């Protein structure tokens, strides 16, 4: 059984590495995402931990798991609150709003999915949180308060990716503290 799981996870990783980058091109908005999509959009209906204030230095310094499976890792139940500069980049091909968070030389990505369109199986409460956050995200802020669920992505050269490819995905709260 363990061998079957390892083979399936390895196949998923290999498929992701070999996948064409064109799916992530700005301006080619299409269907909702696929890669770890239930995790990134809370459609697996996880029991999330209470919001915890942290820093980009802490998040980008967390060791990356050796293997990122298609299902939610225990760490990905954490909801973090950070203060950072936030620059809205674009709507991506999977309909996420791509935001880059920066503090000094540290950076990471935060994503706001198209809720409720791309999050039908998330709870009503979570869809509402994601929708409200998405509406606020279109503004870049010199200082923003961003609340999001920790999620590990695959590094495929995306703009703003952290060294460990951690993201706040989805964003469930967003407000400008200054413009």
C-alpha cells in the first residue's frame, strides 16, 4: 500500500515538473486550477487552527517538506496573519489573484481564488471569507494586513516565489494599512 502511495505521489510530482508553464501566463484566464486545488481553496474542508501572527522571515524560513502530496499536510492547517507590502500582480490562468508580499529582502506569494466560482465545495463561511478578501486584494499597499492559510506550492518559476515555495493560499483576510 505504501509503495502504491509513493508511486502515485511521485507520478504527480513528475507530471507537475513536466507540465508546460503556459498555464501560468498572465492574460490567459481559463478554468479554475487543478494542482492541489482542493487544498488551496479549502474544498477539503479542513479544521483550521486559530489565526497566528507571524513574519515573512518566519514563513520563508520554514523547511520545505521533502514531498508535497496532493492532500493537505498537517502544517497546512495553520492560518497566519502578516504585515507586509503587498503588490497585486495579475489574475492568473487559474483565476487566482496573484499578490507578492515583501518585507526587506524576503518575499512570498499570496493568492486569492475566485470564490465562490472556483471554490464550490468549501464551506459557505470560507467561500464568503475568500470572496471578501479577493474584493480587497486588487489594491497594492505599502503596508497590508494579510491573513491566509499556509500552503506549499511547487516552484515553477512564478514571480515572487519564496525559497521554500510556501504561500498564503487562500487569502481569507486583506486590508491596507497604508497606500
